[in-house]
C-alpha cells in the first residue's frame, strides 16, 4: 500500500519516512492511516511480511500472464505469483518495500504507478491490493492510468473496502500514535464505487468475490 501520487506534489515523501521504512522492515502491526477528523485505517504491515494467505491466493488464481503489483509492500503477492510461474513485477515508492520483495526472491523496482514503467501497454494483469485503490485520492485517474498499462484485454484486480463507501481524505501515516508523514490525498472505495469508476475509466466488470472479510473486484479492459 505504499504508492501515492499527485501531479503537483512529490508523491514519494509520505512513504519514504524513516519511521514507516523501519515499520516495513520490522513487519510491525501498529501502522495506520489517519486524518484530522479521527478516521483511521490500519495498515496490516505484519501480514505483508507473511506468505500469501487464502484471500491472496484467490487473487493469484485469477491472474493471467505477466502481473504488475502496484504498491507491492513487502512482496508477498510477487512471491506467490513467482512461485506459480508468473512473470511478476512489484512497484513501490518505499525502497524498504522493494528490498523486502527482492529478499523473498521477487522482482521489484522503486517508483510510482504514474512514473514510466516497463512493458507499458503489455501487462496481462495489474493488482491493487490492501486498499491501494486509494492511491493518489482520485480513483478514476488511477484507473485510467492502469488502463494504459495493461493490454486491450488486460485484467485489473482491486481489493476494496468492505463497506459501500466512496470517500476522499487527507491522511498521514502513523506508527503507533506518532505521525510519520506529511498529509497526502487518499481514497477509500467500496466495490460498487470501484465498478462505477471503472466503467467511466475504460473498464467493465469481470467478477466480484469475497473471502472471509476481504472483498475483491476484477475489471476487464474495454476497447
């Protein structure tokens, strides 16, 4: 979940704080996004350092061909995809996350989804796990960008909020009760909103499913 973007501001600053980097390296469980109104969203950094679980595997089973994991975190999805024989690449603006992915035998590079990327327009599948649909705070902008990254029948799998929500917030990363970043834009988006934004951004619904308390939407690129 370590990717953020704004055309006017530096997207990498929030996720490159030393406190957050240390939390990723240690697999801490006390990391969250919080805003000034008291809203918060836990970041399950500890889980990111573990092997892919049943929900993750349900995503892996639906991936096709080459897979780009946007905001790859500590690399559990890249690891799982690589073990399944996929050509998988993780991208993340946090260098510690990229190092963690490489240590698991995966391939990753530092950068934002809005930067020039390898194999643009040729990826079979793109992933937005762990709430990364919130990157940049503008879902349609993000979805349009990803539409340009996959090929004409490419697939996007996004993990969504468990509730029907479509919100824009300005948040900070917190480690424990301590703010670890400047404020930046983030979106919180449920399945219905992802489907709606997708239809306006070059996608059509392919599948929707839940595993335990996790919710996923698969969108197919529309020509």
